[in-house]
């Protein structure tokens, strides 16, 4: 490890992004404190699908998305739903989102996300070699399943686009799909397999990496909420929390969708919306026999074998900072999965979960310093790629703070792009 003693770094947020930042900063020799209002991995990092997905390089703001979204957005059972409300920030976000849903913008974003996901996947491989750190990492690929001929056509077009950017895939007929998952119904329309994707158990990864970070000297304060800031001379001079006052040299904002509350207090303008997602986990997966994770394309549902269990995750709901569970929408995740898989009817979910993904209107994460405060680094906006991009985000934040040669040119990921 290199030695760098330029002052303490305070990380706000104990999800996958905050913990990865803490780990890589500690590895670079920095003194690090992490504060989390609840427990480590208590938010969106805990109940997600646990997928590492180079296949997901097409941003949320993609060409054609507005047309699909208009069909769904006011249907409470649709994969994408906007809760009607008078909210100026939401209106501005939606306006920016639609403006970014252009082919030219999408094609500029794809190689950025591709390079980030590939770099992160390599870091996951390295982390999986650490002694006594088991987090269920596997690289068995990911199978997209199509329920309709129209869905298969969309999937083929997406796979063709991704192959232009070096993301390999293979179209599979129904018998080959069922080799990867005997529970897959013969009535499906086909599939596309992405061999480079991986999976993990998200809670095991985040909590295990937090323990590794603590063993390297990181001080982690849970049940610690940030109450206010002291600002002077274009810098945050103090962070006031329920556990006392901190006076770090650098602050990393990594509290996901909840970062927007703290941004308002600091006067930082960043278009960020919380995209609620649901998951249902069954502890016994014998009824649904799968060899590899799935994306059920038309339903927008991910299915991940996880240990002896199985997890179903899906939906994107723009309903503000609301973590309540809509039983109808959560049940619809399983109902829609039954179109593709047998054995769903007998599953008994042991856990139903909802979490908030931080979404930017251009579909790219925000990693960089703010113009307003020169010692504040933002690391949020990862949408559905939080787990996938956790390690590379932590690495980039570490390099930014330590002023070392960056692994990846992240100039275009800073918050200044929204000014």
C-alpha cells in the first residue's frame, strides 16, 4: 500500500458505493471514516439482483425509451411507472431525460458504460481472490429471455448494437435456452446469451468488504445521521452528525438517492430522482431450476439463483423518496415471471423488499468534484448498475482524492455536465 497522509476522508453512505470508496482509499493509505444513518448495506445495496452486467451498456436514457415509457408510465402494473404528483424537480428531470433519449447521445454513452463495467468486473475478480472473503462471485453469463416475437426482435437489435461496441452475445433457440434453465417454459420465443456477465450475493459482498476496510483502519460509524454542514471559503469545514462533529479534508457523498436531501442543504444542483425497485427472495429454489441468471425482457424482471435460494427483481417507479412496498406491484414481479418459468406458482417468498436507485437523466453515474465546494466529491447516480460499478467507482474516487493516475478517464462523469 502507498502512504498518503493528506488528511481524513469522510464518506457519507454505507452502501456498495460508499464501502468500495472506503476500501480503495484505505488501500491507498488514506485515513478514512464512513458514516451511515442506518446499518451498512441497509438500503438499495442489500435487496438487488446481484448482477455484474457488461451487457447493460445501453443507458436508461436510450433512443426509443420515451415511446415505451409513455405506454407504461401511468399503468400501475407496468415495469416503468411515474407516480403523478406536482414536483418541479421531477418535471425538470423528465424533460432532461427525454432530451437525452437520442441515438447520438446513447451511442456516446455506451462505450463509457462498457469501459466502466469491464474495469469493475476485473476488480471483482481481484477481490474474489482475497482470503476469507466469500461473496458468491460467479461468471456464468446472463440469458435474456423473450416471451414474444416482438420482444425477440427488440433483443436482437440491442444485441447487434452492443456487438458494434465489442459486447459479445449469442442468440439461442428454445432447446438451448432450456439447457441453461430447465424451468424455462417451451412457449418462450427464444433468448440471447451474454457470456461475460457475472453475479454475486450483494449483502455478502458489501458487508464483507466493509469488514475488510475496517481491518485496514477505516472507522465505520453506523446509526449516524448527517444533520448539517459548516461551509466557508468554498469548502465544507465541518460535518455535524448525531455522533458528533467531523472536520475532514475531503468528503465523499455516496448516499445514493438520499444524497439529494444533503445536496439541497449544500446548494449543490444535481438532477437526481429515486427509482424504486422491488425484489422477492425465496430461500428454497428447488421449484425453479436455473443454471444461470436471467433477464425476462418484456417483463423487465431479473432472476438470480442466489445460494440455495432465488431472487426476482424488477420495476422502475419514480415516486420520490418513498420506500413503502406496493403489494400489487411487488406481486406483479412474480406474476410476470410465470409467463417465462415453471414452478413460480409454488414459490413462497421469504422476503419482499423495496429500494431506491439514484437515477440521472442521462443514465450515467456522477463521479467527480463539485464546482460549488472544492472538497466535496460526488459518487452517486448509478441507477440499476450500483453493484456492477461499485469497485470501479471506489477506485476512481480514490485516484481522484489521492491525485494519482486514473484507471479510467472519468472527466465526462463529473457533476459539471449538468450545469
